[in-house]
C-alpha cells in the first residue's frame, strides 16, 4: 500500500506542476521508511522492515531541509 500512496502523491503534484507551468517550481519528496513509533510496534511486518533501509526522523528531516535550502 505505501507504493500506491506514493504514486498518488507523485501524480497529484505532477498534475499540479503541469497546471502551474514553468513559473512555479514544485519539488516532490517521497521518503522511504522512517523509524517511528509506528515502525517499532506491530503495525508493520518485521519481515518487511528487515528488507528495507530505514532512516531516523533526524536523517529524514535533514534531507527535507537540504532540499528546501
């Protein structure tokens, strides 16, 4: 399901960029799995998490900020 929601977000912002034209820039950021309370509990399969590279919230936020700078 995460891939479907990322595809929906990407599609929405690509459509928005096409509507605005080249005068307004849009940056699309879709991070991978971020370590949080949600990934520590039983919400996400442990087998699924072992296959993924996870970022801490600090790592994820620093990437966001570097894109905006």
